[in-house]
C-alpha cells in the first residue's frame, strides 16, 4: 500500500495553493512575512489579557468551534462527544476520527495547517493517531510557551480587535493596555442588543443594565441615545476604532413611518411590536448610532445575510452560536442603498465595511461600495472579505474577483478571522496564498504584466498596510 510523508505528497507543501512560479514569488517575498491585523474576531478579551494557558488541545481547538461541531454531527457523532460531558481525550479522538471525512471541506485544510504551523506536526490526523497527536499538542500547550499571547505572537499577530457589547466594562482591555505585551488588543463596539426589541422582556432587562452602567435612567428613546453615546465615548477612549453589527439585512424607511417615541414606550410597557415596527426601530436606532461613529472617525462593519437559530430544538438545548445558522436569502440591494444614502445625505456616512453571506450578492455589494466612495478616504466603503461560510478558497476567490471586476482590489483592507479560536490564524495565510495565486495566474496567463515591484506592493498592501492606514489605531 502506498505510503508517504505528508510533505513529499505535495499536500500542504511550501507552495500549497500556489500554482505558478510568479504566485510563489509573490507569496514568499511579499505576503508570508507581513504582520496580521485581525480587525474582527470573537476571541475572549479575558483569555488574551490573562494570558490563558490551555490545559489540552480540546480546550484550544474544540471548545467553541461550531464549524467542527457541524461536521461531527453530520457524521452521526452524538452530542455528548461534541459539546457534552465526555472527557477532553474522548472528544478529541472523535474529532480525529472525523477529519478524514472532511476532505474537500476547508476544515481539512485548516486542521492540518494549524497542526503544522503551531505544533510542527506534519502527519495527517486520523483516528489511528488521534491519541498521539492529543498528547503531543497538549504537551506543547502546557509547556508555558503556548499561552494565548504566545499563540498570537507565533502567528505574527500585531493587532487583534475583539467584539464587545456596549455594557462591557472593558476591564480586560484596560489590563492589556497596561501590560508590556507586543500584541495590541482593541475593543469593537457591537450594539446589536440595543435595538433587539423583538423580545421585549430581554430588551427591558438590557435597558436596565445599560442604564445602571451609565447612570442614566432610560425612560425615553432620547435617554437610550444618550446612554449609547456615553458608551461610544468610553469605547473611543479605550482605543476602539470599529463598530460591528450582525443583521439579516439593513432596513430603510423613506420617511418617519412611525413615532419612535411611541414605539419605545410600547416596548418599555412590555407590549410586542409588529414586524414592521421592529424593523423601523432597528433602522432609527442604527442611523443614530452610525452618526456617532462618523463623528468619532470609526469604521462601521455590517455582517449581513445570516439566518440564525433555525433549529429551535437544539437552540433550547445548547443556546445560540452552536452551529445551527446558515446562509439566508434576504433582499439586500434596495434597503442597503437607502440606508447608506440616508447617512451620506448629511455627510455622516462613516468608513464602512460590508460583508455578505449569500454569494449571489457578491456583485451587489461590490458595486454598492462604489456608490458612496467620495474621494475623502482611500477605499472609504469596502466590500469585506469572504465571511463565515464563505471564508474558504472558493468563497475568497469569488469575493476577490467580484471586487476586482467592479471595484478596486488595490484598496482592499484584507482578511480577518471572525473566529473564537486562538488556533485559527493560519486562515490569514490561507487567504494570502489564495490572493497571490489569483494574481500570479493572471500574470502567467498574460492578463497582468510581470511587474514584481508593483504587484508585490499590491499584495503587501492588501495583507497589511491598507488595514494599518485605514483603521488608524492609536
């Protein structure tokens, strides 16, 4: 039976995904060594600031990774081995047994990239070597060098932006600022709960928490805006330069369809709003928030298109963000255009990154960005990188091609992890290889000149410099 070490098979060799000599030249010369600015992720600020050391590979790799959970469920593995009470060793073994079945899913690439880049393990992970890999990776993780900041430094991460609710006290960000770590951590403002009026009881509880934190008794919509401005000011003082919003779509109303004060009063009285009333409340609140961002010079991010918590039975058992969300098919173009225009009319449209989850909308989003670039900032409105289900080779290529065809690839601020895992940073490498391969193939095909200096600059700008210039972190 044929058997060969991983490297000699060509799989994950030094020229992985790089199909031409020029692609290889671009990647190794201009992309590979660039630092990482991960401007959107879901890593725990506490884990970063306290320099958490994981007890085993299962904690580091499987603790919150719903990508892996979905694959294991698909294979018929019971939940007790995924999020249940099974031991870390058993959970990892079940994942190891799953990995060979993930071929052609990006998990197969990511898994082996992470084993190589962090732990120097070149073997293909299978059920037969799961025990040995568990022992080796766990030994390295508990050695003292592989704490969270050590893992970030190993991947040359310069800046990481977490995702933080307005009611977060940011104490771990303060702690990190006072440390001498070469990794810088900044908060990103995620106020989705501030307009989540679809559940009046939880919304009222949120208002109480926000009001208690700011010292503002929130009785009116104006009080809500005052409290949110209070938190925007605080986040800005703590170095925040980005906001983020996860929504099915943006909403737009041409005129004041409802009295926002009346809607707010209904909510605080515990009355349920109609669907269109909920949408109007979100629209009106978010417009005011976006004006605050523009005044601060922040970048606002909109992650659009996910249909969440589709499995009510599993939601009741495991809660949200556990692997039961998918791509939605919402109308995007008209409300997105209306929303951005509403802000632009008064020149209060902040720097913006638009992420779509349905690939059918690639060209819609790519062309929408050009409508609101006004020459004030290079790449002011960005078509964001492939996100969630699209942060794999095919999704990245389609996003890069749509952006290239209908916008300016040279202005792109590049990749992010959007991850809850400290071992996910090889995704930046995955993106950089994909980018270099596309450009190198164009050169090989005679569609671009073999201008090493200029194309090298384009690559290094997308990998790092554009983000450094765009976000203006202190």
